């Protein structure tokens, strides 16, 4: 016999009566991590990897450019290509 709807469930809180913000707050305090899907911040669609060797001076200049402009490497390459009109 199923316990759903029986006297065994008498006095229990219904799911609709629970304040989920309080549940989330307690869970966060206890260190639980949400299993809800997270949206990716930087998703750009299909990608290809690129590996290149650069002279130290060029690498340092490019990384300085990205740091000063607060860009990721991908966005730095994209910005330079846009500036070059390519």
C-alpha cells in the first residue's frame, strides 16, 4: 500500500508551503552547492583551439594590451582583428 495520502503523511509540510529562499539560505550556510544548471558566461558557440609560439616580447606586449583593456585572450585577438579590418 502506498504511503501517499495515508495517515503516515499526516502533519507533514506540503512542498507548496515551503519558503524556497529560506531553504536556499540554509543550504548555502551549510556549504551545499546548487545542482541547477548554470548559464555559461562566455559561451561563443563552436570553437577551435589555437596554439602558437611567440617571441617573449610579442607575448608580453599582447598580454599587457589584454590586461590594460581588461580583455580575455580571445577578446584581445578579436579586438585586434576588428581594428585591422579583417
